[in-house]
C-alpha cells in the first residue's frame, strides 16, 4: 500500500501521439515497490477497454485501469479510465465524472493537481507529446508544491505544442528525449527528495472543486466574486472566474469547467461554429416553412396573406445568404 509519507508517484500526461510515447518512456523503467506510475492519455475518452492490456504487452511493469476507491500499490502502472477524471486522495484513487478541463475528461491537469496537493515533493510530473496547451497547469501545480517536473524535448515530440508551451510557462526541471526518460526516473528515485514546500491554498481549493468537495465561491471570501469576468462558460453558460496562478491564466465556472486562454478560445470557436450552423439550419427551415405558407395562401386565394409573407421570405433569404458568405459557403 502506498503511503504518501514514504512513497513516490510518477505522473505521465500525453495527448496526440501519446500511447507510443508512454510505452517508449517506460520501456526501460525498473519496477519499484516504493513507486507507482499514473498515466492520463488525452483523446482516449472512448478508448478500448483493453488499452491497459495493449500497454502491458509493451512494458515490463503490470498495467491496469485505476478503480474508484482503489488503494495505490507500488510497482504498478495505472491508467485513467475512459471518460473519467482520475484523482488521488491520500493513498486512494477517486474517479469523477466532473466537467471537462481544457476540453478533456480524463484531464492531465486534474490528476497532476490532485497528486501535487496530496504528495507534494514526492510527485514527479512528466508531460509528453500533444497538441495545444493541455497539462501545463497541472505540471505547474507539481512544481509549486515541491515536486519534480519533466517534459519531453519538444524537438523530439510527435506533436510539440504541449511540451513546448510547458517549457515556456513552467520552466521544468528536466527536458529530455523519450529514450532517456527511464534512466532519469531511476536516478531521480534514488536521489534525495526535493525540499518540502507549503501547498498553495488555491490548489487545495481547486482539487476540492474537481472532487465535488467544495465550491468555487464560498461565503468566506466574497471578494472572489469580483473576479467574475464578462465571459461565459462555453459548456454550461455560467460566468467564468479567473483562478490565481503564478504562470498561466486560467478560468473556472461555478460548475467546475476549466479553461486556459488557449482552450477557452478553441472552445468558443467551436461553439461559434456550431451556433452558426444552427442559425443557418433554422433560417433554411424557415424558408421552407414560408414557401409552404405562401403556396397554401395562394392555393386558397388569400392573396393579401400570400403577399405579406413574400416580404418576409425575401428578408430571410437575405439573412441566409449573408450568413453563408460569413461562413465561407458557396451559395
């Protein structure tokens, strides 16, 4: 049984190209009874149930999906299950179906943050290949709580966005290619622990939010309401609040959705495109309805009613044509 006063956790987060990268960086790692490895693969929300078996066939360490309430055992690799956030509370797993963070569930940030708060300087956070900026907040949390931070060398990553953004935002302790990861892990686990750091209250609070333990806005600090931005959550429509962070600005809504500036922009872009398509569909349906109404009035000899709707038909046609031009569609 893992006891966070004696044991270490290696956290690995990866997105696009991540499965192969995780297998390679763990390929030469020596299994240790005083250390467990926890892995989040973004983009695997609908991963096959046998993903643990696939990874287990490629490395020498036993691999399994984390179970809610399960005790962490040393010498094991645990995967975040599909469509569940993986968290750690003391020496046990907590799985939640909470809101997506930076568009993902499971989320790298959620795991890294919870372990940073529970394990402090006994955490080793590792960020591998991936698109956008996922994982930077979590890696920053590991660093702020006294843990060791490692990124894959962006130049060697299949997708460099994630490690490159973390490199510029977090100033990780180690930047290394996949082939050197296992040796680095083995060496770090034999070295003395880094100095203990005080766990920031804001990180404890964020872990409480994600684990459905606390609320973002409480009566003890009404001033935080002043942090509400004139921005709304793309997922639920609630107001967004800036969360204090030393390196990366990010937002949360009251139901727990979380975004960096980049993922918020991406999500709003997706929402805008969906909204435009919905608007175009409604306009097209209204055109069909107005034409049916005009034909029905003309068939019944109700010329005045038919003429009154011809103007509406032309107006809707103009709106639809303008929207199609805005969306870059051929008329």
